[in-house]
C-alpha cells in the first residue's frame, strides 16, 4: 500500500491537537507550525496527484482490513485534484490570516484550520459512505469554530443558523445511509456500486428513496437552490479568511454528487435518469438566483457569496449532463471558481478594513492611489468570476457551452446571467473604488490598516493561479478530461477497492464445496479404516 495516501488526513490530525496542547499561548510558534504544516500538506498532495495521474486508483486499507468490511481511503485523479485544491487554498488562507492579523482576534484559529483540513481531505479520500458522513461532521464542527472566530452578535447568530441547517442535513444523511444499508447491507461505495447494479427492478423502491435523500443532503452542502439559504449570511458574517476557505465547502457537496452519482447510482442504471432530472432545474435556478443576487447585493461580502451560488449552478449544469466532455468542462470551471471566489473574499476583506464599512454606500474615502492595488485585484477577480475574457472563467464557460451544445435553455441562461454578473460587479466596483472618492465631507475615522504585505501576497497568489490556469488551459483541460474519463468508467475504482474480495469469496466457496464433497463421500460408503477393519473381522 502507498502510505502517503493517509498523510493528508493524519498530518493535520496530528498538528491540530499539538497546537492546542503545546502552543496554546504562543502565537508565533502556532504560526510557524501552521504554515509549515500547510506547505507540507501541499507538497504531499502534489505528489499524490502525480501518482494518481500515472495509473489506476490506489487504495489504503486501514488495519489491512479489506472492503467492504474495513475502512478504505481511495486515491484517484478526482480525489487527488480536490486534495491539491484544498491544500493550496488552505495555505493562502493561513498566510492571509497571518498578514492581516485575523489569527490574533480569537482563540484556536490555527488548530481549527488544521481540523478543517483533516475533515475536508478525509471527505475527498474516503471510499465509504458512512465515513463520508463522519468527515462531514468533522469539518462542520471545525467550520463552526472558525465561523464565530473573534466573536460578535451577528457572527454568532449566523453561526447558529449555519449549524442548525447543516445538522438537519446531517440527520437526513443518517436516514439516507440507514435506508441504503437496510437494502444492500453495505456502505462501501465500491461494494454498493456492484450490488445496486444487479438489483432487480422490482426491489429498487427503497434504494431510490435513499438516492433522493442523499441528493438532498449533498444539495444542502453544495448550496443548490432551494437549499442555499444558509450560505449568504454565513459567508458575509464569517471572518475574511474563513469565508475564503469556505469557497471550497460547497465543492465538497459537489464532489459528493459527482462521486456517488457516477459510481453508485450512474445515469441510466438502477435509478434511471433521476439524478439529472433533479439536478438540472436546481442548477438553472441556482445560476439565476446567484447572479441576480450579485446585482442586488448591498455589500461586497454578500456580492461574492451570491456569486458562489451562481458558480455552483454553472458547474452543476455541466455535471448534470453525466457526460465525459461536460464533466471535464465542469471540473475546469470548479477549479477556477474556487480560486476566484476565495480571492474575491480576501479582496473584499481588504477593502472593508480600509473603508471602515462593509456596505456599498457612497462614503468619503481616501484617494484612489491609496487603494489602487486593491481596486486592481477586485477588477481581476470580478472579470474571472463574471466569465469575461481573457481569464479562466470565460474559458470555463465556453467549455461548458460546448459540452451542452444544442441545449438552448442552458446557453441562454449562462449568457444572460453572465451579463447580469458583469453589471453587478461593475456597479459594486464603481461605488467602492471610484464614485466614493467624489463624495464630499469628512471621512469617518477608520483605524489605520497595517502594511499587510503578506495578506496582499496571499490574495495576489490566488489571482496568479487563475492567470496560470488561463495560460495553461490546454494541458489543464486535457488532464481534467482524463479525470472525467476515469470518473465515467468507474470499474477501475471498483476493482481497486474490491481487490481480494472476489478471491476470498471464491476460496470460501471452494472450501465449502470441498467440505460438501467429504460429507458426500462419507455418506456414500467410504468408511474410515477402523470401520473397514471391523467389517472385515
């Protein structure tokens, strides 16, 4: 087994309690270990991505117990991609927190970050549906702590709403798992894929119920309409770096949808086209509501939060096709939108610190020269998120349009909402970075912001990744198409996880047959030697 597979879970799981117990009152040491841990995590995940690119999926069997009885972690191209995405974003967030001083404003920021990394990485690696639930709970607990970091009534209220809503989703998750287990007797995703595929049509009623319940759970995590209500208030009230990290939280739900509904419940299989029939209207509504929210937002944080909802709708339009080409386009757009949203959250936090007000009201502000860098960064992030040339957002939308060729409703929705997003971002940018400087009167006193060179570097680094994704769009899309091919041909995943199970079953059957043969021979008159001797006497 490749023992590096477990490192993305073990490394933050080791660092988090170490920071709490040993470095609790030493912020400098916390920072050193936190940054070192994030750098090491990024290096490990890049190595795992290289390993996943060159062969079949790899499996790590905890305790050397084979599936479906043991817990397994599975590394394939999709999970490796998500690990690198999470590690790169986590490093940028930690650096921003150091540079902006956010980690000074409350307790246990760095330990909670490590627990968050552990939960997200575990969700991407696990090959078991119940352990997917477990890792969801780990990241939920850590994210709640990060959400209320530095306190405040509004933050606490939004945090309670966030937790209640997600706990309801977790309860529904348990109901879904119980339903599926009652039918199949297993929660290993590879084993489920085999068992669900051969179920008689007359016995699929309960498994369909389980599939729909899972879809609802993952839609909550992904913030798909009409289950997106928790997201705007949560992201707006969260600290800036935490909101940036939460850009990948919705992608955990998207990942779960892609994984489960191509592996366990593939399109045209036992549940037919149920997944696409549910996802398509939800994706269209998410895109429309998200971009209309961008147009009507009254502060930068809420504007970026609604753009996240819109971006989830855009990528789900691709994934809902359950087609290899469209899935590759969706993966490209997912990588782009994660970095674009995170960069915009950090830029919005920088702007808020200097304006002294989160809203888009026209208030007296310092000369544009003082915030020209922030304005430029917002401009680049807005171009990326709205899908305007030349950055990766435009290329990603082109790929999705190509993957949905002939579906006029999708084309019209994407094009019209892109125009709405352009207007919304232009309006916000002009108010914050242009019109505000023409207002008269004295500016309200705002605490002088520190230099924050590291914070600017972190936000600029995310924008640099977007530029690199644009420049290397050809190789990136080629690799992601290979990932999509592996997703839509899951037999290699199943074989890797269930390796040894068939052989064990064959051996058990063979042993049972030999035992039956011995009993048959005994009953047929092949008496033991003692009996024969006695008979002869």
